[in-house]
C-alpha cells in the first residue's frame, strides 16, 4: 500500500481528554493540528466519568457549558461511603462557589464527542481515526519531527510536525519511543469494572461500599451502575481461580440491594481489569516532543481526578505554547514551561492519593473483617463545614487552569 504523508504544525497522539482538549485549543488559536486516534470512536466503557468543577469552568470559558448541560449527565453533591458503622459523605460540593458546585457524572465518550464536534468546525483541526501511532520520526540530529502510524487500511501514515505531543495514556507508545521512563510509586490495588442494572428505588449517585478485604464503587448511570470492585494488587488471577460464583457472592455481600442482579455478570469477559498505576516523569520533553496527561503522570483512581488533571495539562500547554507555535518561535526550552507549571499540582495530588491508598485502601484490603469509618469522616459528620475542604481539593484542584 502507498505511504501517506502530511505536514502540520502540531501532531497530537491520543484523543482522550488531554489530547482532544489540547488539539481543540490549539486549533482555536489558529495553530494547525493533526490528532491521531487508534480507535474508530470514543466508546470505551470503563473510563473516568467524573467531570469536576475545574473542568466545567473551562468548558464554560469555551462556550460549551450549555452543550454539556444538555447531555444525560447526573449532578452529584458528594460521595457516600458505607462502613460497618454507617454511611458517611466524603466532600460536600454544594459548599463550593456557584455555578459549578457539583460533580458531573457523564460518560466520557459523550464529553469527547462534544469536544470533537466543536473542534471539527475549525479549519486547522484534523482528526485521523483508526490510526495507530507506532513510532516517532527524527531528523539527522535526533530531534523528533513527527509520528509514524498505521492507518485503517494498514497503510503507513507519516505525519511531519514541528511539535509532537504524547497524550496516549499510561501505556504511552510515544513516551516509550522517546526514551522517557516514569518514576513508579506503586499502588496497593487494582480495580475490576463491570455493569449491574439499576432499578427504580435504588440509591442514586456515587456510592462506596467497604467490606472485609474489598471495596466497591458504584457510579449511577441512570439505568445501570458502573461498578468498580477494588482488589489487592495482582489479585485478579486468585479471584478468577475462586470462580465467578464466588465473585458474585462478594459483590452481593458488599451491596445487598443488587443481590438478585449479580447474575447479570455471566462471564469474566464482562469484567475489565484496570491495573492501577501511580507514576510520573521527571522530564516531560525532548527536542520536538512533549508528554502530558497520563503519558506524563498516571494517577490513582482515588478522587477520580485523572480526567481533570489531563484537561488542566492541556489548557496550560495551549496557553503557554500556542502563541509561540502560531508565531513560529517555539524553542526546545519552551517545552519545559509545561512541566514547571504542572508538576506542582501533579506532585501534591499524587502525594494525597498515595496517602489515601496507604491509610485507607491498603488497610481495607488487608482487613479480615469489616472496618469502621476513619476518624476524619466522623469529624466531617460532626462539623459539616469541614466537608468543603475535600470538595475544594478534589473539585477545584491545585492550581486550576483557565483558557486565555
């Protein structure tokens, strides 16, 4: 098959929240962008669904707030977690400033579809679907000059670019080809994602259930729950060996309300393993290429902040580099501006996640009997105003970004 070549100012690899937001923002500034996506669509069921106030602010600044509000999302004021001694709310988002004093639970593909549709209206934006990046292109000096990919028909696709941005996730191919290796901080757990139907009268919203040696997160998607069953790191094979009946019993034990519905999980093929990683690059760029989002820092699912950190990275990158790209004055040292801007919130967020993993998640997974709620949640119940603290840290984050 004939090789296909194209030239652009920026090639973005991966159309998740970081990649699609960055491509949209750059094209909006008049910078020509080619975005590569290895899948034919955005439909991947077991991805982050929480859109936080910081991201909702950005969407308002882009004029997309009304489009997002029309989607079938659910507004939540907090997360309710059940322990042996009762149910406790973790964070009260109604205590944040309006208008975005809530979490929006929205399937990620709906969010990405809105961004892609808006970006497609811009003349400098090109989205190549079913096009998988496999390597970077380099010149004689070793500088990255674009991406080598495989198109939907198997033909080679070469995209020559002044800047290549890796947004292809925690298993980033581009990061690997750049020779950048993240520092791994480890995690005590993995997560199994699956669906269970939801019936009228079932609890609404974000639910957490804590038992002996396991945790269950239930995300209300109107007619079904997207469930995340938290297990000890590397424990999936052992769970499979115990059998599907035992797994269903464990789920029913944590959430008795769905006891009659756990039989909907009829095969391990319906259960998707998320291998939890917490890591980050200390250097985010090489000449001609930059990593952001999960490619630069894989986040724990604790707090559900991954999507929002990725969006913040994209906003900062577009603001810091967009004008230089448009003027044709981007220098290699300019790429480090993104790391300098985003490393502080990345480090602090990961530090908080690692503390939660160690003190709560790890303790639960090691327990032989159900545990009681930690003292901090009891303190939140006694002094409700304190609920604003976790809501602020999760919802707004550290150093929130804004569209220039």
